[in-house]
C-alpha cells in the first residue's frame, strides 16, 4: 500500500475496498423513480401517482395527483441522497476499487427493484395507477406486464454483472 495524498503511512483498516453496491442500488432506485416520474408522469403524461383512483377529469384531481407526484419525487430524491451518503462514507479516506460492472450492475439492480416493487404494489395490488392509462383500458394490464418484465430484465442483468465482476482483478473490473 502506498502513502495517502498527505504522505501519511497507509492504514491497513482503510485499505482497498470493493465498490459500495448498496450505494449503487440506492442510486438505481432513485434514478428509476426519477425516470418514471419525469418521463411517464410529466413528459408522456401516461399516468400520475393516483390517476386510477382520481382520474384527471377535474382541476381538483389534477392538483391532488400533482401533489402526490411531488411526494413521490421527494421519496426518490431521498434514495439518491442516501446513496450519495453511503458512497461518501465508504469512499472517504480510502481507495475504492471502482468497477464499471459493479456500478452498472448495482444501478440496474436498484432500477429493476424499483420497477418490480412499484409495478407490483402500485399497479397490481393497490391499483393507484397503471403504466399507460392513455390506451384502451383493456390494454392497461399488457403495459403493466411490460413494465414488470423490463424491471425483471434490469434486475437479472444487474445481478449477472455483479456476479461476473467478482473474483476478477481490479483492472479487469474497470473495463
């Protein structure tokens, strides 16, 4: 181990550490939520947070949905802030083995988990909204299944990246 930037001898307790996967998962949860809220709620306007319970048929319902969209965005923001805190705590004062596979894999795990949890709880169990409420109601379930499949694919792809990144040299992980 080499001295730190201030010339102090290396501390064995603060040696190289693996990439903090928990931070990447939290970032993935937040980014998945931001994508959902920005793209599906705001840009495409396919649904809002409570649009199945309170359809956008009045100003009052739009205001209520917009409020809950903001609460949803606040929660996803918290995931990102906690992820940043975890990353900072793990990286501060030590060298991390920065791994593209670990970063991308953990982001995909988080985003995939977001889609699966949100899709199962909000779309299927509670029915507060569905992925695309602009299509005929008969097609809502198909869009919901596609959202779940997308989430499962990201989760499995992320787990595969994390698994295949283990046991390789730090140089190989940087690719």
